């Protein structure tokens, strides 16, 4: 419902870029002269040059929000991130869905691999200067690494912290030297190879767009 007295427009459409008449909708929004935002996120995998150019011109409130729910989408996500960064200087946030097994194999190997997949998606998003937002499927409660899901969410879902601290630095902060440090340490003891790959990566080091001074 459009209320002209409101300062900006918020919409809950979960796939506006997949709608055949997406362009007309954006043109209507632009015509209002108001800032707007799609809270449910947009499908980054179907971005085109035309869609990116349109997004670069609109009065958008806050971060552009997309999703990186499946590590199998890595090739198309990276391809579209390169396209997106060609047009968009605004910060982008990606929902990172985790704890959900599409094959219904809730075993030890799944839970280990799911943590790896979370870290790998975070690494990719860091590279392109994007912020991950961890979203946990409720069955993460059954995981032997339940604490890691909670701690990863606490780290990523605080953008100001995420941009400054590696995962290892985050859990070693004075206020986190309790459960978060315990969870991270226990996981590292069981899987030192995974910790070696991901615990020390930092947004400011991997973000190639910051280094190039174009984001």
C-alpha cells in the first residue's frame, strides 16, 4: 500500500528481478522520488547489464540485499558479482543460508562440510567487498557444531565488527573469551585444516575493491 506521507518505501517481494515487468516497477518507484528497499533480497544470479545499470541509478535505501544460499552456485555468483561491481559502488549484503541439507543426510560429514561451505562463501563475499548475513535453518540446533553456527552468525551479522576482525580475532576479544572462544577452539582442534584456511582471513585483506580504491 502506497502512503505518500511516508519518507520511503519498503517492499517484501522475494524475487523482483525475476518478474517479467521488473523494469516498469522500478520506473514507478523512481517516479515517486522516494528512497525504497526490497527487504527480502534480490536474485543476484539473474542480474544483467540492464538490471545492474538500473540499480546504479535508483534511490535505494541501505544495502542492496541478495542471497548466496548454495556453494554450488559459486561460479554464477562470482560471475554476477563482477558484473554488479562494474556498476554498483554501494555496499551489498548477502544472506548466507546454512544448516539445511538438501540431500537429507544429517550426519557428521554433512555438518563438517556445511561449516566449510559457510566459510568459503564468506571468503568469496569478502573478496568482492560484500557483507554476509548468516541465516540458520532450525536444524542447526542438532549439529555437533551448534556453537560454531552461533559464533559465525555473531561475527558476520555485526558488519562493523566483521570488517575489522578476522574470525580468530573476534573470538579472542575479551568479551568473547567464553563460549565463542570455546566453540572455535574445539572446532580447530578437530579440524585444524579448516581453521588454517579460514580463521585468519580478513575483510580488509581480501577485499580487492578496497585495495583498488573503487568501492
